[in-house]
């Protein structure tokens, strides 16, 4: 009986060990946008390994570097080779950014696409596609064959996740994918009440404006509004901008040269330092273009700061079955109205405190990190159960033809572009 009990115990131990391994799935994440995966991996039970692209500019400072691998090349062939060498070690893949999605397709993975913004608002397979909230200049210079590959990459995902329902109308323009809404998972390990105070003197009421100098953020409206303000205050504006297309760079440099008198530029910084600046500020100026909340508005609200941010009055969030309109102000993106709200925040303590309180309560209700992390763990398990492996196992010949066709199309375009430059 003792021998049988020992054998039974060994069997039970193996089952428990197997179940434990099943619960902690290995997830490969390719690409990241604004630290979404870097934040998610802190909270989920699944083991996420993120490999990110070497973004240029401000992202080298802002993006999370902790426990994250970076591709040491920007050549698609070498990136796919890297993924092929490790893909069988994982149960499922998350793909972010157009390049991350393309790589996942070329490497023949069973991948979940996680859309958070421009990756679906302006998909790369649309000819002459433009950022709907930016300039009229095309974002990509892809040829017909490259666009076909991006379309296949977007279509071949095993699941499509949107960060919120604001993005669903954009997705519906291009695909009939079944959609899952994840919600925003906020880094409460950084944005909380235990922030080390910033060692700086404050001479007057101070706003923080951390968003990019970007037409999509409504910087032109903010600049015009500041010139109409009557109260006395300072705006700390982080000096960073997109460099996707020449027009964005040109506009950003114009705003830098023609900044309103209240604006003082500060350098880009890591999230931990940004939290200290939120804590230091008396208020935060957010986006004034799209009418939807980004991370600036959410981070500032979690730190109980009054947030000035244009809210689209036609868009409401569903919370506990009820349609709730975000409490931020103004409800108009006209500079005159923005200026009125800025002055009121500076001069009216009661209004300022109410705005901060209502913003905090609202953001807390839509950014439950524990709930959202469990949601992602269930999705990983669902995909693993349905597809069993991280790799589709298409034939080797098909995969080589797929990769080489893309590389030839890409190389032909590069040669054509260089020839045009020379001429």
C-alpha cells in the first residue's frame, strides 16, 4: 500500500506540475506601441517575452527597457530569421504595429493582433493612407505588392483585440474580424500615490503638457488657446514629435519656434520621471483633437490631477451597462472655449478640485488592471486551446516563397526610390 501511495503521489505531482505549466503560458510579443505590452506583462499570470524594434528618437528614452529584448537589426529577413529560431518555444503570439504584424505573418505564427491607434486608423495596405487626425500627407510609400502582404498579414490573425471601442469603426472599414475589447491596463506600479516629489521650485500655477507636438493631438488649438488666456500660469511642454513624414516635422519645428509665452520646453523622460512631473503640476493639458482619451489623460487622472481635454460629446463609454460620458472639459475644441476652461482651472479652486475628483473616479472605473490582466490570460488560454501550437506549420516551400516574394518586392522598391533620388 505504501508503494502504491508513493506512485499515486508521484502521478498527482506530475499532473499538478503539468497543470501549473498550462496555467503559466509562454507568450511571444512582437513590437510594442506606447508601452502597452511592457505594462501588460507586469500584471498577467502568463509569461510574456517582448521583442521590440529599435525605435528612433524620443522612444529610446520613453519606452520601457526593463526585461525587454530588442532586435539588433532593421532588416525584415534577419528579424524573421530570429523569430523562426525561437517561435516553437512559445504557446501564442501578440503582434503590434504594422511591422510586428507583418513579421508574425512571414514567420507563420498563430498571432493575436492588438490594435491601439494608428495601426488600424491608417493601415499600411491602403494606398496613400493618411492619419485621420494629422496631415494630408501619405504615411507610407509602399508599392502594390508590399500592400498586398500587409493586407494578408492583417487578415491572417487568429484574433483581433482593440484597446477600446473607439477603434471599432476604423476596423470595420477594412475587415469583418470578430473583435474583442481589452480595455486600458495602466501601470499602477508607477502612477500611484507613492511618488518621490520633484525637487523643483514652482513660481506660479503650472500645467504639464506631455503629449507630442503633433497635429493629431491638437497642438495648433492649444497654442491658439494659450494666446487667448487671461490668467497667469506656466506650461511645461515635453519637446518631442513624430518624424514619420516631412510635414509632421515641419509643423513641430514651427510650433517650437512660435511657442506661446507661457510654454517652457522640457526634455523627454522615462515614465518614472514623468510621474514625478504629473505630481509636481497643478493641472494637465491633454489632447484637443480626436475627443478620446489617451494615456496622458488616464495617467494624470490616476494621480488626481485636473485634466483639460476635449471630449467628443457623441462618444460614451459603457460602464456596468450604462452609457457614461467622460467628465473632462471642454466639450468643444474651439480655442476660445479651451482658453476659458484653462483660466477657470487656474482661478477657481472648487472647479479645479471637482474636475480632478470626477476624472479620477471615471478613469478608475475603466482601467482595472487586475480585471484586464485576467481577461488577457483567459484569451491566451482560449487561443492555445483552439490552435494548440504557436506555429501554423505551412509548408517550408510556401514559407520561403512568401518571404522571398516580399523581400524582392521591397528591394525593387528601394532600388526604384534610390534611382529617383539620383535623377
